[in-house]
C-alpha cells in the first residue's frame, strides 16, 4: 500500500480534525520593547551567575 506523504486536499485529513470547527489563527500583538526586556533579563541572569561564582 503506497501512501503519499503530503495530503492532496483538506478532506483527506483525520475524521476527528474534520469534525472540529474551523478557527482562524490570530496574530499575537508583540510589543516593541520585547527584545530589550529579553536582553536585560539575560544580562542580569549571566551577571548574577558570574558574580555568585566569584564569591
């Protein structure tokens, strides 16, 4: 029995997934300062670990 790895149409999916209602994906709003917050958190975590090993 040969099966294709890629489904050719949406109707070829699993019966349970076909029974679920379609929900449109919504984009998550991302604040502009998210990168800075991650950088500061990473820097402080590194500084805390490094300072702890020095003492």
